[in-house]
């Protein structure tokens, strides 16, 4: 090897490592509702911002279902983009 050192993690080069999945925590319902209320958003406004239906946000907040990994990532991105009042 021409003097180069490669660091392997789990048999894979770091550059090839897959990004971690954004898994919603068990208390995602409480987190979403609290953040939405602090941001002054209605369920309908949050739904539009995330590209989901109002009833989907309602089901998340009531704990009937948890957001998918993709939806949770979008929630986190939206939360970071919106100033909380």
C-alpha cells in the first residue's frame, strides 16, 4: 500500500457508511404537540408544511401512530427552521 492508512468501521470505509435512520422516540406525540403549540402552528399548518394531511398530524399527536423515519426527519427540519415563540 503506498503509505496510505484506511480506517475501517464494521468492515466498511467511513466514506461509505450509511447515514443513521431518524427514528422517532417513544414520546414523539408529546414532542410534536408541544413544539407545534410553542411555534403557534395549527395542526393544519404543520401538516401543510410537512406535506401530510391534518389527520396524520392529529394521529401522531394523539399517539395512535408514530411518524415514519422520513416524516420524523421532516418534523425535526421544520422545527429547526421555525422560530419558537
